[in-house]
C-alpha cells in the first residue's frame, strides 16, 4: 500500500506513544482492555459489516480462548506462547465446524443460533468442575512470556496488545481492499446477486466466521494472561451484546468503526463509573446502566451510520471553502 493509505495507522501509532509519558496503571489497564476488545470486534466487524452475518455468540469464542490459555498453562504446564496460539486456533476450529450448519440460517435465525451457542458455552464454563474451576473460576495463570521477555506489568502488556492490534489492522486493511473483501461486500448487499455473479457465498461466510472466532480466541487468551484470573462472568450474553454494540456504534462496514466503538463503549463505562457517584451520591450500579443505555440509544438515533461517519461533517465545509469561485 501507498503511504497515504496508512495515514490513519501512522497517526494511531503516534498516539500510542503518548501514554508512555504518563505513569498511570489505571490508564494502561483501560487501554489494554480497549485493545483486547478491539481485537474481538475487528473480527466481528468483518463478519457483520462485510459478510452481513450477525453473531451474538462471540463472547463464547472470547471465553474459549481465555479458558484454553488458562487450562493449558495451569493444568498442563504448557509454555505461555504456545498456549496463546492454541487459544486462537481452538475457537477457530470450533467455528469452522459449527459454522457449516449455522451459516445456512439467515437473519434472525442465525442470531438465535449463535445466541444459543453462547449460552451453552457459558453453562459449560460454570459447570466444568475442576477443569474450568466452575463459578469460582481459575487463578494462578502465569505471565505471558515471549522469548526472554515476560509481560509482567501493565506498561509491557499495553505495548504488546496494541502492537498486535496494529498488525491486525494492517492485515484487515489489506483484506477489505482485496478481491475477497469486495466479494464479502457483495454478500452483504445481496447474497442472491453475489451467488449469480459466481461468488462462493457459503465458503466466504464460513471463512469470515472462522476468522472472527480466531481473533476472539486470541483476545481471550491475552485477557487471561493479563488478569491472571478467569471466571465465567466476563463471557456472558451481556458481553456478546457489548461486542455487537461496539461494531454498530462504530459503524458497520467501516475500517475504523470497530476500534472507535470499542474506545467509546469501554471509555463510557469507565467514565460513568467515576462520574455517577459524584452526580448522584449513594447511587448504585443501576443508575450507571440506565445512563449508559440512554447515551447508547442516543448515539444510535442521532448517528445511525456509526461514529466513523462523523468525518463527513468536517470534510464537507472544507470542500466548500476550497471550491473555486465563478
């Protein structure tokens, strides 16, 4: 690609250097969570925004990646890097197996099928006994180690996950601007027309589903190594809905949309957690959820095409100013 096509990625890389000047574990922790969630929703963005398939089960793939990394390192003493690779591969294989049948369903039926899968996996996490630790979860997950580098603090992990996200963004940029990306867009617009044009819709949808599950599993493995503890609660249906919201709020079928959505949703959660008790003394978590919901609904009403479309408000006046007179 030409350098001009990388302006956004270069700007992102520049912005990522700024937090290194700030010694705040809270800031690093928030940015790590944003990056991990962004990895999940980048894959989900390909599935929803380009292939036109809705999934409410990606928290299950996220959890499978986390539990795979945790079990392999704590129960079987696998090297952490190998366990992280397994955390990505296992959900990808499972998605390839179940996707052959579920992706034959359309619209609401596909969403319900993935919802059922997510609930089933969450039950397995809860009822897994000694293997998964049950509702109490698993602790003692070792630090991720690559070569001689141990990612044992927030700053190191911040650099790792954002570097991985940057590589994923570059790969996705090339994907969506390739022939495969255009074929996926044709499926989103009209699957029947795409099939008549010679596109192998079933194969491409399965590949998109598998790719999104692989990224979710990778993010789950990173999450497990970061928090050093894993339990079923972060992988519930609520998390799947959050992932879908991130994609929709950021903008379906856009390159930067999933990242913007992850930044807004995670930051909004953290901001309300700090502000609501100050505005409403003694307020419980229900007030945070209500305000959070109102803001998200407002965003979807007033910005239905997603936050990534805001740029057009800044480009249009500039074009008018540069338009030659007479």
